C-alpha cells in the first residue's frame, strides 16, 4: 500500500503550485474508478443478465489475453520504452505451439516451453537492438513485428496449422493438440458454481499480481521506474541501465508468448489470421492504466483496470445490441478520454517545468 | 539620466495559499544592468515568469516604455521586446538542428516568412549574428555536438537576434567557464551601451561585481533592498537578500589522516602529463580549473565511468579499477554529479526515493524494499541537511533548487563512503544553502576522502583544506588553503603560470 500513499503524496505535492482544488485532485485520482463503477451500474440496470457471475466471467475471459500482453507492455513503458512486437510475438507463439504439436507431434510441455523460450529470446533481441545497437525502441520493435509476422508464415507457406493439413513437402501432419494443452485455454475451475472460472482468468490475475509486486515492492521495479524517469541519473546512481532495459523487453516477450499460448489453447489450431487486434488492445489497456488513481505513469494495477474497463464496456454494449463494428471506435474513444485524464488534468506536474 | 524601460507597480502572485510575490515595485532602466539577487524560493523565478508572460499576475501592473504590458503568452512578451534566457539551457536550443537554424529559428517561425528555406541566406545571417557576438562557431555544426557552455552561448545569441528591449538572463553563467562568462559580459556591455534594459539574475558574486549597475535584493516575495550608489555595497545587498548578516566562513583546517586513495601516474588522455596524487582521510581536497581542464574527466575516472589512458589507482592498499558506477559504489567510491537536473534528480520520485536510490539493495531483503528502513534514512537526511519540506513524501519537483541540491548531496552522505567526490555541489544554489551544504560536507569527513570539484574560487576557499589546480588534463598547482596565495591560484587556473614558466625557460 506504500506505493499508493506515495503517489498521493506526489499528487498532493505536485498539484500544489496549481489552484490546488480538492475536487480536481479527487477527479484525477478516482475519476476513472468512479466511471468504471458507474458503467457497471448502468449496464446492470439497462442490460438484462449483465449483472451475474457468468457475465462477469465472460468479461474476464475476454480480457485475459490482452490483459497479459498489456502487463508486458507496461514493463517496457516503465523503463520509458515501448514494445510494438507483442502482438506478433503472441501470434508467433500461437503458430509455434501448433507447429510443435501438430507437425512435430510433440507434447504440450515441449510446446509451452518452446513458446516461452521464443518469447524470452525475441525480447532479448529487442533489448539488444535498443541498448547495444542504439535503435530507437519504436523502430526496433516495429522491425521485429514485421520480421515475426513474416517468419511465422514461412514454415507452412502461409497456411493455418490444423491436424490433417498437408505440409509443403507433401506429407500429412498427424499431430494433435493434446487435451492438457487445450485445457490451458478451455478448462474452467469450480468456484461456488461448477465450471465457473476459466484457467486463463487465473493466469491473468496471478500474472497481474506478480507484475504489480515486482514493479511496486521490489528494488528492481524501483530502479526500472528510476530509469524511466531519468536514465542518466539512474545510471550515475549505480544502476545497470542496459540490463534492466533488456529484462523489461524479456518480460514483455515472455508475457506476450503466454498470451499466444492461451490463444492457441482456446482456438485449438494454428490460425494464421487471429490475434490481429492484440497489439492495439494491449497498448490501449496499458495507456488507460496511466489514468487510474491519477498515477500518470505506467503501473500494473492501472493496466489491469484498463483492460477490464474496455472489456466491461464492450460486453455491456454487446448485450445492449450495439453492432460489433462500433467496438474499435468505442475503444479508441475510451483511450483518448483516458489520455486526457492523464496528461491534461494531472499534467500540471509537467506544467511546472515548461 | 537613464530612462525607465520597465515599471512594475504592486505586483502580486499567489499559488493557492502560497503568496510568492507580495507587492513588487521595480523600475528597470534602459542601458543599465540590474542584478536581481535572492535566495532560492525568494520569488525571483516567479517574477521573471510573470514578466515574460508564463504566469498572469494576480494584481499590479507592468509598463513597458510607458505603455501597459500584459503578456498572456511568452510569445506575446517576445513580440513586445521582452526576451528571456532561461536557466535550463536546453529550453533555449534545438539540439538536432545546426547552429544557423537555431539562431534563425524565431525568424523561421514568424508568420509570413517564406515557405521554402534558403540555406545559404540563413547561414549568412546566422554568421553575422555570431560575428556580432564574437562567437567563432562553424554555424553548420549541430547543436547536439556542442558542450553545455557552447549551447548556452548559442541560446543567448538567439535571444540577441530578436533585438530585445528588455533582456532577462536567469543564471546564464552557471555552466560557463570564466573565459566564456567573460565573453558573455563583453556582449552585455555592448548591449548596455546600445540602450537595452537588462535584468540579470545570479548567485555568483564574481558575475555581480563584474557587471552590476544596480542591485535589487529580494526575499520572501518582497524587494528588500535597492542598491545603486556607486560603489555598490555588495555586503549590504547580500544581507538584504538573506535578512541577516552573513558571517565569513571560519574554517578550522583539518590535519590529514591516513592515506587512502593514491593516483599513480594517471594519464587522463593519451599524451597528457601524468597525475600522481595522494588523498588522505578527514581532509577536503578541492579541485579547481576551467571547464575543459580535466576536472570532469578525473571525476569520471574515479567513478568508473571512463578508464584512464594509463596509470594506476590504489584504494586502501588495493588496486582500484572500477569498471562502472556500480562497481565504484560497491568499492565505497561515491560521485555526486554536477548538473543535478539532468544527472541526478529523478523527477518522478519523492524525496525518499531520490535519497535511497543508489543503496536500494541495503534497504531490501530478497529484493523486497523495506519502506520503514527507507523512511528512517530519508528522515535522517532531511534532518541532517535541514531540507525544507512538508514530509519525506513530497515530490522532488516541489522543492526549491537549493533544497533539491541538499537532497542530492544528502543521497551520497546517507551511507558511509571511502571516497566521496562532489562535482560542483554548489551549482545554482544561493549562498545560504551553499554554506549549509559546505558545512555538512566538512562535518562528515572523518574517515573518508572528500574531493570537491568547483570552478568558483569563493566556493573553493570556503570548503577546502587543500586545493589542486587542474589545466590541460593535468595538475597545474598544489596549495594548502591555510596560507594561500590567491593570485597564484588564479594565475594557474587561467593558465598564466604555465606561460610564465615557458618565458623563464
């Protein structure tokens, strides 16, 4: 809880030079949470069946994968970086897991391990490009994104992977998605009601807590925030800046591949066309997270709330029969409002320096 | 009789309950340099920001040559002829453009300037501006390739190019060497003759003695003294600024303890004269010299940021070869860097986070931070250095410059060190904070080597037991502060002593 009192102290402090109105402070800190609560109330009243355990679980499930990716992006945002390659790492993990199980006919454990290693490796390469080769973060990860989108199509000549598919060599792939792998995306745990909570939601919650603990409570997280705020000062205080930056991209890569594994387990095939929205949704969730509790900085709790916010809004609208093609517009609008919250309202902390 | 260029009457400004300006009456004359003195937090910066259109005043009026002047934006103030060179240099220049474009930037941004850029014309005009200021820059050079001091000169040149009626300079020399500062002063002399009113804000007595026509002292948002009778009474001005008389520093010189750090034939660059120097515990060694004399390079070598071209360092009888700041800190060698805004302050953190940053591993177990340990250290440091704040959780940005600097020095005093190097620890702080910081450094020297890099002679004399003069990346002079020949030190700093020796030989 210390971190939150910290934040509040900073807010109270930095807002002092402005008009210091308590209302503005309150809006900045709790505005987004209040909006979230209001939205839940509104949909509960307006959309029948919205307020119920199944609906809640559905929302969680719909945001689990983007939420996990968003937590990875958060780690890179903390060191003042950015990872555009997360979406393509996730789809690469999707294709890789399918290839390992279907074409190479290996077991679920190997598939998961291969994906995690791939994610860590790609993150490491991203980090090296940025830290050692001095490529700007956006460009390095953009390049990596294109590279991976292309790479994942080469082994199958651009086709999706499913049991019984014909390989480029002419033979037929006979491997299957083993049930224990599918369970990662489809199994539901009993929680008061039978078969209520999907495993992917458990993964989201556990990962969110781990990332939060890492960033807020450990010295590594503190040093990463220091790097994000003033890299040179952090370095002169004895921080190994390069190592922490690489670690941030590796966290991002690994979490993106976890998202890809869950997607693969849910789909049960290596679908070349899925995962298009992952990058933008995850980035939106992480950026919306800036506005939560007036943090005005990347943070794990905010990211999780951001992902949930988008999920609730879309589910509510769907239940009120809003057409599917309005979804992206709504997400964009939410993001813009959140950014206004972050930079215009609480942006007076920046105003002091200009 | 100089005519009044700017007339400020009854100016007030408050931020929430904090009344920063409490009725300022001030006249600035054309063709005159008015020095504004004030401790950190006296309201100088706020006054400047009101005059240059950043903040609107709550009450009061400003007249510019008899006409009411109420700028609502900085660009409106500039159009009216009020040009400001701010303290932080990077506000004044665009690093990724060449010098010519920087000098001509305002011309380019003017509405109605031609759509296409005529490079040759811009460069020719920029060369003219540079020549007027006696700056011999290659105007096609990128600003990002310049040193901090050179950037400052470009920023000032850019302000001149706007042909200001009132020029405001906010601590323009804080990162300039004496020679570069003198170039600036010559320029200000010329501007004064051409009838520009100049408001000059500085803590440096040497600047003030050199250029002031009048001195205005400010304290707690009020003007506490105006000094214009020649010769100017500098002591009274300082007293008016502080609200009480400032005594001279009485140093009780410390006898050096045991030798701890030895530099053995260290060459900072290939071909420079080797440096051999022993540092003892308990004493404060000040290293002085111009910008570019090698002070910063020596600090870098001590802190593991760069390797000497040759030579060897010994710390406590063991060879000391730090490969990074991390390993230097592990060996007990700390560096409090200069230019705190870019090198030290973590804006996103509170006071506690800024103090504990280098030593987080000591305040955590299994990587988990102990907020109780951090708070203890922070409260101890706030108490020890007399940092003025509401609580240890205040954002660092809410503190005045002097208090921020105290936090940065306190950061490195919060743990025991074998060697503490402080690079320009008094940069941009008022005389009161400077004395506080200096006192605290001297009080804690027991058992440690203390090295202070400073280019201001006043500061050096206030802090040092022993003084080393550097130039051309080597040692030009060694002195004890107790019976010092200041003229000899100054000559060595300026490189004159070396010239004399050449003549003798």
